[in-house]
């Protein structure tokens, strides 16, 4: 058996099998890989452990007396839990039959007996990545919502922002100029990280952030600092996890979404392609949403007025290519605006939707 880098998981994997020999073999294989495990001898015991414990991956035998592995999976899917439980069924039965029955029960993957230790290792690593991604996405949006909660008049701003940003990035991905830069992963990442653009507002004093009216010049200088607070907060996280590309996106969006194509923006007055592409995309999405949303100091602009301002800003405030993308996807943008604004009429659906310096050269060209 080939042993790669040691796996680390925050929660143990639950192994379920009525055969002590198989259970022992599974425990030994995963133990050699540094993976913590707990065991159950039947489906009923496993179900109780899942409800009482903290398991994110379950590897269960299919055929067991009493409650089978597929029934165990079905029971877990029927009861809401605090997080998703990834189910792998271990079986020696006909694979096609397993695939249909197991998928109906909510299984995520299948391994055939006798299992190959290396294959098991690879499948568990894939399962852990999927579970981690789900947790990451939820945490990122929760952090963004926490920052937005200090500015309750923005409504479903984050929901609209990430949809607009996704559409704009997707349109760029179809253009030859961006074919080698903006791919499907880029589109997914900007959808994930664009809600963090204003996370630095947690560091802005209430008398500025919540002022019921236009800011004075001095107050506006304080407000500008949210770009720097956000950049440094996310940069600290990136230094702890340098392989996390999504943190680099989030950091650069937070630090550059108020820069302007002609160099008159802030915090550094970057111009043109000096501004990270992700920041240029979010700039258009952010301004459009601000224009079409009511504030204490202004009414919401119509789409027609907002689109006119976006068009006039091409080559000055905005990257002309991204303005073109905006008009290429205009109908979809209007649909998102209307749909997510309508959502605010239903509180049960809307829910919560209501002195630093960065070296300019550190803003990566994402």
C-alpha cells in the first residue's frame, strides 16, 4: 500500500460493519493513514452515534442484520443535521443494483469488497474535500452576512452582488481575450468570494457607517478605510493558508473594488489593468446594485438610469470590457435584480438579508 501525506480531519470517520474482522481491517488501514475513526457494529448503533456525535463521513457496509447500510443512509437523510454527512457504502452486491438503490437512499459513493486500501484512501480524500468545501462556503457567506448586518438597509445586497459578479465573469470567460484567465473555476470563485468585498466595514465606527445621510469629506476618508481593513484581515488569513486561492481573490476584491479604471479611485489610485480583474468585475456589480437600491439619502434608481451611468463610466470608472459584459447579460441582471428584490417582501425567505497602508504592488492580478 502506498501511503501519501497523512490525512487530517476535524471529525472522525464513522465505520459501520457487523463483521469484526472487516471492521478491524478498516480501522487498521485508516489508522495507518493518520485518520481518526470510531466504529459501530450495526446500523442502529451507528444512527445513534451520528445523532449524538460529530461525524461528517460515514463508511458503512451495505448488508447488515437489522438496519442495513442503505437504510441507515436513508434515515440520516430524513432528519436534518447540523452539517452534511457524506455516505460511502461498502458492498459486494451487483454494482448496478447498488447504484440505483444507494442513490435513491442518498449515498454519495460506493466501494466494492474486497476493497483496495489505496482506492479507499483516494475516495476518502475526495469526500473530505467535498465536506470541507461545503463548510468553507457556508462560513464565508456567514462572515459576509455578519459584516452586512451592521448596515441593515442594504437588503439582499450580497445575494445580488454574487449573482451579478458570476454573470459578468461568465461572460468574460466566453471572450477570446480572457479564455486563458477566466475559466469555470474562476467564475465559481468570484461567486464565492465577492460577498466579502465590504467585510472591512466591521472596522468602521458606527457614527460614520450608520450616519443617516451623506458623509462629510472627513467622514468619507474614514469610510474609505474599509478597503484596507478588509484587505489586511483577509491577507492575514491568506498568510495562514497560502494555498487557498479563494482567500487571494477575497483579499484583492476587498482591497480594490473601489479603484477606478482612470486611476481616480481608492485606496491607491490604481489604473487600468493594475487593478486586479476580480476587483474590476465586482466594481461594476457593486455600483449597479448601489444605484438600484434605496438609501436614506436617495431613492432607488431605475434600471434605465443605472445602465446609463454604467455606460457613461466605461473607460473612466469601469473597465470597458466588463461594461460590455454587463450589457451582454443585461436581461439576466434585470431578472436577478427583480427576483431578489421581490424576495425582500417575504421576511421568512429574506432572513438576514437586510491609518493602514497596503503596498499597491501586493494586489495580485486576479
